[in-house]
C-alpha cells in the first residue's frame, strides 16, 4: 500500500504520520520526504508492507495533519487511462504493447484519434478506438465530443500520445493534473512548431523530449521527466525526427510508470518525483 | 545537521526516530528511508534544519532504537582525508584542486606516494607529501610505514587515487569501511590487470569505472558509484586508457561527494546511497 | 546506394575505390574509413547519391582491390529476418511493431518459438509463427527443425530475441555472421545465468545489455552495441529485470538498425561500426 | 599527420584527394567525410601514418581542389591558447592541470582575468597571469588592453573559461572562429542571465552546458559539444549551479580536445565534428 501526502510544512509531520502507521502495525518499506522551503510545502511518499482499512487510515492521518493536506492512499488498484492520438504511432504502440502484456501499470480504456489511422492497430489489441475528426467542427464542439467519450470511460489519466491539436483551457479544467503530454523537444528549448528543423539549423548536438502535465498554458505545465539523445552533423531533419521519436517513447513510458506508481506529486508548476 | 542510522528492521522505527526529532523541535528538511527486506535491515538519513546538542540527541535516539543501531550525527564538521597515489595524476589533481578551492567537502591532510613524482604538485598546493617507496621493503614493513604516517594525520577516510599496490587484509582491518578505491574498470567486468587491453581485444562499446570501499578481498568491496563512457572501434588501447581516466576522475569525485555528505551507508558487501 | 568493403590494408585503397566511384559519376555523400593497424585490415563504407549497375560496379571495384576483398553493395533492398523467441515479449513486440509500421528497416518473415505463447501476438500482426518445442527432442533434431523452417524463408539475419536455448556450433555454421543475439547483461560482466541476481547481490549501480553476433562460443561473439541503465539499492531483483528489459529492447533496436543500414563490419571477433 | 579540407561539393573530390595522398605514399589510417547537401558543402578529415613535406603536399592538393577550398595540414605542432576568466575556477583549474601534466593537447600561454583572484593559482602552475580590470574603463579600452596582451602571445585559440564580460563584435572580428566559450546552459534553453534560477523555477529534470565558437551574436555561435546532467526536485539553485559547473568543465574539456585534434570544421553557423 502506498500513502502520498502533501500539505504546508510544520515540525513533527513525519512523526505524526509514521506514528499513525505504527499504530496500525504497518511496516514502512520505503519512505521519501521532501520539503520545498521556498514554498514551505511538505511532500511524503510511504510504501508499507501490507494493506489497512482505507477509510480508517485516512481519517486517522487527517486527524494529525494540517487542514489543507492532500492525502492519497493507493491500494494497488490499477489506474485507467485514455490515450489521444493523431498520426504518429510510436508512443501509442508502446503503450498498447505494455497494456496488452499487462506491464503498463494501467489499463487503456480507450484511444481517441482525430484521424482514423489507428483504428486498425487498436482493433488488433482489442482496445476501443473513437475517431473524432476536428474537421468541420469548431474547437468547442470538437472538444465536447472528446469529453463525452472520456466521461463514458472515467479514466484516471488522459495521455496525449502525440496528439497534435491544441486543447483549450476549458478542456483542461475538466481534468486538472490528469492530462499528461509528451513534448517533441527538450523544453524549454524549441518550444513551439518544427523543433527538429530549429534544432537542425542551430546545429545542436543533443535533442530531447519532455513528458509533462498539461495546464492551461501550452507546453508550460509541470515537468515529469526529460531525456536526451546525442545527434551529430550527419543527422538530417528526418534523422533527428526519428531519433526524437525513440526518446519520446522512452521518456513517456518512464513518466507514465512514475505517475502510475504514485511517485509524482504536483504543486503549483513543479513536480516532486520520488523515484 | 544530518542523522544517519542503520539497525535491524522493526515496525515503528520511523515514528520513533521522527518523534525524538519533533520533541527536539527539529524540522525535517529531507528524509530517505530504505528497508533491505532480504537482510531485514533498516537504513535512514534525515536532514534537519538546525543543530541540536549532540550527546543528548544521540542518547534519546538510542533509547528508542534496537541495541544494534549504528547512529551517526554529522554537525557539518569537515571530513579529513589522506590520499594514496602511485604515478597517475588525474584523480589526485582533481582532488587537490577541489581541496584548494574548498569545494571538496573534505580537507586533504596528506598525500602518500610510493613514487616521488607528485611531491611537486603537492608542494604547489601546500599539501604534505610523503614518499614511501615499496622497493627494498617487504609488504608488511611498507604498509607499517604508511600506517605510521596515517596515524599522524588521523584521517576519516583514505582515498586510493590510483594507488597501484595491493594492500594486505591486515592493512584493511586498521581502517574498516574507511578506504575508498577507484577501480580502472566497470566492475565486475575486467577485474584484474590490463582491463583496457582486455576491453580493446573484446571490442567493447562501453568502458567504465567503479568507486568502492575496499575490503579484504581485492576489487570486491561495496560499490559506491559507477559510470561508463562509450568507445568505438577507432579507440586504440591508449585512447581507451585516456577515456577511462576521464571517467575515473568523474566517478571518484562523485563517490567522494556522496560519502562526505553522509549519503552512503554500508551493510555487509553493499551500499545504500541516499542521493 | 551503399558500398561496404573490407580487405587487407595497403596504400592507395581509398584513391582506388573513390576513383572507380568518380568514373561512374557517383557523388559520395558520406564516407567512413578505418584501418585496424593491429590486424592490418582496411574497412570502408561509402554512401553515394544514386544507384549504378551493380555487376559492373562490383567488377570494377574488384579489379582495383586485393584478392581477399569482401565487397557488398546495397541497393536499398529490404533485409529479411527471422526471429527466435522463448517466453519474454519485450524485444519481439518492439520488432513486430516496427515491422508493422515499416520502420524496422527489414521485414519479419517468420517468428519461431520453443513455446507457443507468442502465436497470438504474431497472428495479430499477421506474421507467421512456428512453434517448435525443444521438449522430447534431442538438440540435434530440435535445431534441424528450426533450420528447416528457416530455409523456407531464407532470412538475411536471424535475431535471437530472448531465445533461451543454447544453440550448437553446428547450428551456427549454417548462418555465419548472420545471427544476432541480445544478451541480458553488460558483457563481459555476469556472463552466464541469473545475471540480475548476481548484479543484485554485488550491489552494482549500473546494469546493461549487449547486442552481439553469435559465434560458436556462447556470449563471446563480436559486440555490436551496448547500453546501460543506472540502478540503486532500492531495486529488487524483479525491478532490475524490468529495467534490464527496457535496455535490452533499446539496445537490440539500435543494433538492428545499425546492421540493416550496413554500418556494421565484422572481422575476427570484433566489429567496426560506422555510425 | 592530419589533413582537413572543406570546399564546395563536386563529384570526384575524395578520389582527387586520396589520389594525391597515394602518390605521396601516405597511408590513410582514418578518414571521415561529410557532405552538407543543404549547403552543397564538402568536408573531409584524413589521418595518415606519417608526415610529408607540407608545402608540396598543400600545393598538390590545391591543384585538384576547387578554388574556394580551405586546406589545413597539421604536423602535430602543439596549439597555443590564451584563457580569459572572471571569478569561477572550475574550468580554468581543469585546463591548468591538463596543461601542467601535458595532456591538454595545447599549451596555455597566458591567462587574463578581469579580477585578480586567479593570479595565485596561475603562479602555482607557472603560467603568466594578466589582471585587466574592466572597472574605470569603457568597453573599447578594456578590450584593447586584452587584445594587446593576446597579440603578445599569438594564441591559436582564445578560451573563455567562464569569462563573464560580453565582448564586442569588434573584438570578435580580430579572432574569427578562434574564440571558444563555455555557456552555462543547454543552449538554446535559458540563454541569458541566471539560467539556473530559471531552470529551478521551471522544475527541469536535466541541466546542461554548451561549448561553442563565439561569433558576433552572443551565445549564438557554432556549437561544438553539449552535455547534460540529471537533476531532481531536491536540487536547490546552488545545487544546480554546482552540478552545472561539473558538466561545464567536462564539456569544455571535451570541446577543446576535439578542436585541438583538428576534428571540428566550421561552416556558417554550424560545426562538423569528426569524432
């Protein structure tokens, strides 16, 4: 069982929390704590060796914590996700394969594409695919159609696996801190369009990718994971795109694992990652 | 102030320890805990925001801990080290430069060389150098001379910065868990002599280096840090040696920083590194 | 078009080869040359901007080269591969997905498994699967059955994607320099069984994987690519296995790309990789 | 001996160049060629096994090359460098140590600082130090004083080893493609002041450093090498600065090695690095 808490910092929090756990006869297998002193914010993740009655445990924890505490207790229930895609397969296929072999740490409830290209691969893996075209629709109606499908599946997280439409702030507010995006660049370098063209013209020696939560501001949400890959003068723009895709799949897979294992805590525009 | 504890595991240890800290009104800035379940061993490192009377704190901690607990409280006193060298400069020079600019996190009390080559560089940095030749001495008398010098300086740690003589188990027992070595290979690959020749002949694509505590068995002590560097077919043996030296300096510097910041706990033949 | 040549070294080889290419009005886009001076061996890979009549070009090249020259001209014909598997899916699935989306640089003609577990996933990707059990067969007959299937498909390369049976030297001689294996460790460390258990017990801070050509001696063939991933004290053996699988998939994908792009030249027990 | 050439691309260049080398009975040990097809530009680096009369060789090469060819023949003469510094020691000390032990691949002729702090460390290594304060001087006179010192030493390259004054375009034109800078960030992210503060506030998971040639536009010259280091939520701004310094020293050392070994060719705003 995993207990994750964040609240404003004060003396004695670890003692209070671990006291409750000890009273419940739960043995702590792994504990990570962090205080963000600029924000006066306390973060903790505790893994204990067995499960305890959840309602009682939460009540006892809340009794010793500040009123603003965010408490999350994970009994090992598998997360449910929805995946939004456009036309690039690499992140989606990686997720579908892990889902199929039950190593994703979550279950893919549905895939939504604004093109129909991945209907076939989803069918092969017996995952529902919804084609919602953005054409002939204004953004509001396009997004409402997506929201309608999502509400039917009630996913814990929405993964933008190379979804190339910009979602509105209104959309975001429906799923706060629950939308994960893979950005085709090492943020904040080359934010915006055509990052590989920019990287090529600048002659960079590294390219990277960033997995992050999506907030109202495009490409500016809390970063979960970043990774780079070396490139050389011999890389054309397509070569860079290809290398970039490899690192995108890898970093998204890593970010999802961290999130699904309850290792990522978000506060304001930053993450605490207890890896 | 940093508190580091290891003992056999049991329920309630975090609660007991953090309870003592809370009673002392110490706020926990950072806490890392690990339980090695195969060994039933508990490890913790706590950073608190200010200092407390050390004797009292230790007594109160011991009162709530198992009898076998190893408790270490670090008030920020700088560690003292001795460095043993032979003829390769790269690790020594890196250490001397950091010592000189006070960024090593420790003070170099003396350098001992079995050749006189580094007398000059030590003089330039005003660090005492002792030339103790192994020639015309049996191992026992050679090591006794080194021990005599070391006892004069009382170092917390002894760093073998490319010291190319094999020390006897007897020597080791004088400084248990206090001797740090940089091994010219990615252990356990190519243990023994001429690792770069072996790596070249095997056509490997990565070479590495390992920083570890020295125990009675050569190259078999607890590993602190490891790092690799890619090599290609175009690397000659000397090129590999050169690349290897870069990674040796880097990994030793990293291992020393971890040890000097009380982040490395040793139990049996393994380390817990709270990075 | 890509021209790859190896032969014994002598003065004037580059001039002779590039002279032939210039006479054929082929413009060199990229050229990599290497001389292994310990072996007195010359290696070259030339990429030119268009195709030329292959038989004539090869004849003209041979006319200026030493008699022992190995000349290979690649007109961009897609390679054909066969994949041998046992029970671990990660490398196979990665290969099947790339095959499906035509980004593998080769075509998977068949998958052979000594267990039937991957019949399903192969069917989903419309790739023929042959179940050849090793049970109730001596090694000779088991291997003959595999060879019979392979001969039907005439693959250019055979990929052992976590195939857990040791193949005999006799098997190897049927496919010299054409069998690629992914080894579940950073060779030469932890060769043999249970490498992750060994790595865990040794407390290593890095684990890795090696893709190599298979020769008669197990785990001793020419290394194509190697990669590592950092691990910590908090990794259990299963965690290490999981991390190891990620790096296995990645390094095998990279090795296959290098081989399929004619970037890997083998001589004796080493590779030259013109990346 | 190393021959480096760049010119506009045309068919037959490798044949022409290698033909000249063969006629001179020079055996090619290593050859790297690259054509930038977007710029129609040809780059080559050839290492041969012995020396030849330089004037004759250059004349014969020029006779077969386009008129615009830039030909450089390196007989192994050690490069001379000057180092400009302000108050951070890490890159300077690394350079001085390598210079002292003759592993830099170049000789440090002088160090110029706009503060006097490194007079001491230069004296320890017997390297001339010039203190040229920027205070009470306008930029023109400040830079003229630096130029006067540099002209006295005639360095091949000028290394800005954390020199924190912005040099004018006029200064640059005195040393085209000969000034190397280490930038305290992974360009183009966080160009400008306080990159670590920016990185901290953005919660990035990687920080990096870039070594590049300096052109008239600040932080925009051709990139030679880049490297990153992972960081976590637990890094304060000073921790990031510290980690950044490690990667700065490492990437500058690597860039200098590449430049001193004639592996870096510059064309317009990009480099070709034949590593």
